[in-house]
């Protein structure tokens, strides 16, 4: 799975509220350095993505954001439930 260049704004948005989205903020800070995401961090990312999705529905939902987050959720969830690290690679 990959985060497309057009989806990077999701991480940039979370970066604007680091206290609310600490795992997504950390992922954005390390994004181009090939971070490793452990299962517990993946679980926290799932919850932060759900929060980001819920917050984006007010007042007008963003279909692109919703589609991307719904694509990311199973990936990060599987990493957690299967106790797998995610090794990220940059361009």
C-alpha cells in the first residue's frame, strides 16, 4: 500500500493539530525518512484517522479525504491485529 502524493494533505492536516493527532504528526515528520510503524502505533493511527474522518464531516464532508481514510484504515488495522511492523519507503 502507498500514500499517494495527492493524499499527503491528510498528514499535513493532522500536522496542524499535533496534540490531537500525535501519531499522524510523527508519521508526517518522518514521512520521507522511511519510518517503521510498530503495531501499537498502527492502532493509534487507526483511531486518529477515525477522528480525522469524523471531524472532516462538519460542515461539509470531503469525499476525497473520506475515500483515502477508508482505504488506509484496513491496512493499519491489519498491521495491529497481526502484530506486524510497517516498513515505509520514500520515493
